[in-house]
């Protein structure tokens, strides 16, 4: 079994979603990739910048960033489905591309985390069980004193769509490969030009490792991947159209709790002659 963080998280959220992804079930209606293409474009720039361009001492102004990233942008649009008329698509194609260019320039001007950095680092760890742990790390920075593992996020909100366990998983891979934990872990928010560290200990990494073992053993023993629908998992699931249980759960939440009809009755006090309402 090749096991990464997303398989671990998917199984915990819903065994059926894990199974459908694991057997590569075709997605009936792909999600709108509006935010995805923007995030991938920004990440691609800093992958190339960290691994290649920074050593070439290139000065990146607006025109150079646009020219370098335009071919990648066109490739992303061919590979992904973007519904430009959807309410979530706040900008048109040209404006979204230019917003990404601005995000890149702002990060180059305000952050200095790309020196001594490798990007999109793939790590694989072969276990005695015959399984393999795999991960692709956005950034590993080693200045000779400290090693930092960073995960890039292009989200407009901080902390809402992140999972600290993802960084702990990368720390685990790093420990298996190099025999030590990284010194720092953190999320790099491109839109805010801000690096937000997370506090962790070796015990946190060990606890995650024990739970990963538990999940891997459970997956191997599982014969029927029963869905566990919930609003958070189902709302973002690519396979909701193929899951009657998830659809039923979402429909029940839309209806909401059933309200009993309230009858209001007017009465008159014989003593005061004033009307009042009985509920």
C-alpha cells in the first residue's frame, strides 16, 4: 500500500470516499477549479523560483512574472474545469491571472523564506510491512542551523482550510529519512505574505504515527467501506453524486428541524378590559 496524508484523512472522514478515490472512480461532475488553478499557479512559481530561478539571480518585475507564468496558466486551464459564470468565480480569467501575478510580486517583496529552500520535495519511506509512506512537501528550508518544513496556502482565510496533522505527517517522513525531526513547521499564506508556525513536539509526531498504523491496519481488514456522511465531508466531496447516503444527509440538513405550527389567540381581561396574547 502506498499511503499518504490525504488517504489517511479521507478514510477518517468517510471510508466510502477513501475507497472511491483509491480505486480511481471517475468523478461525474468535477468541482469548479477556480481557486485550485490560482493556488497551483502561485505554488508553481515559487517551486521554480526556489529550485532554479533564485540561483540565476533573476530580477522579477511584473512583465517577467507574467511572461514566465502565462504558459503554466494556459496549461492549468486546459487541465482543469473552471466555470467562470459560477458565483464563486469572483474574477474573470484575465483578472484572476493578474491577481496571481500580484500575489507573487507581493511575496517576493515582503518575504525572505525562499533562500536555501527546496520546493516540491518528494519523500518516500519503505516500511517493514511492505507498505510505503509518501508525501510531497511544498518547501524544506535548511540554513545550516535550522530545518523548516512549510506548506503553502493561497487561501483568503487563515487557519480555516488547514490541518496541522499534514505538517506533522511531513515531519514524520523527514524523521524517517534523515533521523531527526525538523526544527520548525508552518503554513505559508501567500495572500497575506505571512508565515504562521505551529507548535509541536516529538510526542505529537509519535501519536500521529501510532494512529496512521491503526488506520492502515483497519483499511487492510475492511471489506465494506461504509459511508459516514457529515455536512463538512459531504459538501466538499467529489463523489456526492454517486453516494445516496451523502445526498440523503445533505437533503435532511437543508430541510432543517421540523417546526410545529404556533397558534396565537387573543383574549380580553374582564377586570382591566385589556387584550393580551396567549401563545
